[in-house]
């Protein structure tokens, strides 16, 4: 009976010990679980911070990329503007060269025009003087003509014969011209046959006082009229 009781006591003591060990194990597990929970919470907090930091870094990287792209676009735009400025400068320089050349051409043209104007003026003065001399000579000649014969015969030809002022033919021409008579181009009119058997050609140049010079011509047997 006593041994059974001792066995029961021993069993209870062992059960009590096992219960205490189980409690310590539970407490240790609970502590370990709390530690794990804290570690997990800290890890989550750290991961959230890392995630936030990564998001901020990502955003900063994207902003940097956009800034870089904008700077590249601006750099390209500035390069194009610089090229346009250089092209405009070259165009301006070329226009300046052309303008200088044009100014020189205009200046040379003005000098040339002035020289031509002076030359024309001198020629005009020369022509004016010559015209005055011609008018003076004309007046002198008109005076001579007015003081000359009523009808002047400058030339009278029949065939190859040239008649002089003392020939009867010239006197006949004056008479016919004075009366505005008609005549026939014949050997009888000219009182001469310079080339027998050959048809001849004649010409008469005369002028009545105060009138224009008249020229008559005709073939043998043609007719003409003095005016």
C-alpha cells in the first residue's frame, strides 16, 4: 500500500515536473514567439522603410531621367539655335559683303554717270556750237541762193555726157523749169547722142529760188515735168 502511494507520489512529482517543464517550454516558446513577432514587426517596419526609400529613389531616378531628357532636348534646341545664329551671322556677313560691293558699284556707277553727263554736256555744247555754225552757213547759203539766178541747174547728165552751165541744154532746162513744162528724154532735147544705138539714162538736178532742190531722172523716151 505504501509502495503504491510512493509510486503515486513519485508519479505526481514527475507529472508536476513535466507540467513545470511544459510551462517553462511554453513560456520559452511564448518568449521566442514574442521575439519573433517583434523581429517580424521590426523587419516589416524596415521593409516598409526600404520600400518607401526605394520608391523615393525610383521617383528621384525617374525625375533625374526626365531632367536629363529635358536637358538633352534643351541642349539640342540650343545647338539648333546656335546653328541658326551662325547661319544668320554668315548670311549677315554675306549681305554686308554684297552691300559693300553694291555700294562700290553704285559709287562707280555714279561716277560713270557723272562722267557720261559731263561728256554729254560737252558733246551737247559742241553740237550746239556746230548747229549754230550750220545755221549760220545755211543763212549764208540761203543769202547766196536768194541773190543767185531764178533757177539754178546743179547737174544735167545724158548717158555719160555731163553738161556745163554754158551749154545750150542748161539754158533750155531753165526755160522749161520756169514755165513748168513737160519734156521727153531724147537726144533732140539734149542736142547730143553720146552712145548711138544704146538706150540712155538722164538726170537733172535744179532749184528754183526759195524752193527745195528737185531731182528728175528718166530713161530714153520717158517723159517728165518740171515743177
